[in-house]
């Protein structure tokens, strides 16, 4: 009887952790895709999306390609003086999560569907994924360098999407102050850029 009770308690605790908190992503697939020149030829900005969801495997692969680690302490995208001052926040239907590249996890930062807060364009609220680029200016060599580093990461996402048959667009129109409040960012954190990812209509 006691053993059954403990098993039930363990199961209930596991469900709570899985359904309402951090998300452990599957290991990213780090090989394959189309040749680089083919991806460059297909790269484009798209502003009409279906509501089809991305799989967790695709999300894991995309985030690694964007800003994961390909060496012990170095990432797939460069950063000024290797400061690694950009954090990627993932905005999906279930909430806003911080991507932890070291552990390959999504760390919950705000529950609920905040996609409409990730940009002013009509399509943003219904797309499966919006990525926010948030600079930690305490770590950055300067703000200009942080802006430049966003460009490296966003191009990685563009090329991944071109390779995987996904659509993307990088955006500068979003409610910076509202996002700052939702995410309870510090005075040294700034939302610099947003990027939408999904399936083209």
C-alpha cells in the first residue's frame, strides 16, 4: 500500500513538472540538411503563416543551429570578444521560455500565450514560434556589438529554415516595454530583435 502511494505521488509530481514548468528538449540533430549554397538560394522573409505547430525535435534543432554550442565554450554563432551576451527567449502558445543551450532546456519565464505581445504585425499572434533576442548589457562589450551579434544568430535561423522547409522573418516592431515587464527583465537587459518561425501559408 505504501509503495503504491509513493508511486502515485511520484507520478503526479512528474506530471506537474512536465506540464507547467521547464522543458527538456530532445538532443539536437547536428548533421544533414541541404548544401549551404542551396540554403542561401532559398533564404527569404515570409509574412504569411499557417498555424501548424513545430515538433519539439525541430525546435531543438533550430535553437542549436541558432545559438547552441559546437565546442566546449563556443557557440555556432560568433559574439564580440566571445561575450555571449545574447539570450534567446522562445515565445510559444504555452508560455515564454529562456533557451539554456548548455543543458538543452527551455526555462519557463512567463506562463500563458503571449505571442500577441511578441510583435505588432497581424501574423505574429498565430504563428507557432517567435524568438526574442535579449541582450545582457552587463556582459556585452557594448550595445552596438550586441546588435551585431543578433544578426549572426538571426541569419543562422534563416538558413536553418531554408534548409528545413520552414518560413521565417526577422522583425523590429514589438512592444519593448511590455515585454520587459512580462519577463521582469533588469535594467541591463534589452529586447533587441524578434524573429518569427513557422510554416508558410
